[in-house]
C-alpha cells in the first residue's frame, strides 16, 4: 500500500527543524511521498502571515534536494482559513488506496480535539506525532483520550524537536541578528534580500540602544514570552512590545531624559526598568499602561501583577541564554505550569538577592508577600 505523508503549517519561515522532521517522517513511516502544505491562513489566526508567494519560495529553496517531497499549493490556492479535515480529504481523494499520515508536533495534541471535524481527520488518516523539547505533553494521557474519543490512538515518532522556531527566526530577523544554524543558507539569503521580517520603530530603537549580546537576550525573552500567548490568552502584539522594550534603557543615561524622576528607594539594578517604562511612554509613545507596567516591574515584580507583567518577569528569568543554577527546573515549570513557575521565579529572585546580601526592593518584597506567603 502506498504511504503518503502530509506536513502542514504556516512555515513563516521554514527552518532547519522542519527539514529534520520531514526527513525523519519519510524514514520512519517509510513514505512514498511527503506533501509539504503551507497554510493560507491558520484557523486560530485573525490575520494572514507573510505572503504565500514568499513562504512558497522559501519552502522550494529549503526542500529542493530532498527526495520524495512535494510542495503543495492546495491550501494557498483555497484563499481562506485552512482546515485540516479539508486538506486530508483532498489528499485522500488523490490517493484513494493509500495510507495517509498527518504529521504534527506534540503541542498540538491537546488542541486537536477542538479542531473542526477531528473525527473526519482521524477517519481518513493516522496522526503521526513528534515531541517538542520546548513543550510538555503527557503522551500516555493524550493517547488514552484519543482512543476514548476516536477509537484509535496516534503514532509517536522517534524525534524530539529542538529549540528552533519560526517565532525566534522572525524576532531575530527584525533585530538584524544572525540566523546561522536556524534556517538553510539559501532561506536566510532570501529573507535578507526581500526584507521579509523587517522590524518597526521599536526594533529600530532597541537596535541602537542595546549591544548585540543584550539584543540576543531581548530576542530570547520575546521568544519565550510569545510561546505563552495562546495559553494565557494575551495579545501577541502587546507581548512582543513589552518583551522587546523590557531592557531598552539598560545602557541609557537617566540624566539625558528630561522629566524622568526615579523614586528614591529604587535599587540600582532596578533603575533601568523604571527608565525603560519612561522611555517607552514618553519617547516611543506607548500608551498602553499594561505594557508600561510590564516594563517597569520586569526586574522587581510587585503585588497584584497583570498576566502580561508576570509573563515578562518570568520570560526574563527563563530565556534559553540564562545559565544560573536551578534555571532548568524553572524552564520545565514554564512549559508545564505557568503560575507555579511564576511563584518559583519570585522565590528564586528573593533567595538570589539574599545570598548576594543585596538590597531587596520593597516592591519585590510586596510581590513575595502577596504571591508566596499569601498562597500558604
């Protein structure tokens, strides 16, 4: 029996992990053909990604030398929201007697049951799932739920997705950071030549305000924070803005900003957060007070924080460039239980300051009392 794989996604842009997943799926499932199917617009998105033409061109560059792969324009030509049940039905019609496999990451399993007509998908194909290192999934529990709902489970591929993501590539691109090791060289050249993921005035500002090492940290904070947008029900634009600006004043001279007044009790390591909030509002024209607060308290925390403020605070502590003792445990919690991770980050912050015999800002103590002691 012919074996056909379908690997869908936004592919904005295609990256090295997509290439590795495709290669593993062909090998492990013994596919005769693998269709790479870029979406026109995912159902969960309110606006389309970059043009289908650009994404299609990058896919063709990335997979030009891989045998058994065909780039399909089926969803792009549909010019509407891309529903998997329609895509699977289309390819099942093309290959009536074939075994169809639809390839997804483990992060999709929980949501799969909420997709449009999941029963049709499971009737016409087998789900082939690869693990993602940056996302916790209880595969045994999910498989039991699949069997209960669909009368069959899914196939678990022997592949663990690494920390390359389209989000990281887009953020790195807007900050003019190197994409080496994340995308094929031909794709990187295409992105640069066509200025696909250009940044706005905020990106332009921080590119001049921060050195490269701090820009990389900023990018990684944004990537970590953006990974939680859907789970926490936050605005992607607000999360990106707050994350990009959280350290915008790290190397700025506060005396150069007329009208800026620092509260007398703010410790020096926290000063840049207050100046950053001032710069965001008075220099860059950010009017959203939730964003301003997230910048102001990203280092110290405070009592009764918004979800956005908590997220920037935590992302600043767990981004993949951090290497202090205990950070791996915090990253695991970040993937599994955000609120618990936030509490543990507060505890870590206070313990760190105590061990250094540093002055602990009153707002940090207030946050500790409110969230840690208050929970006991």
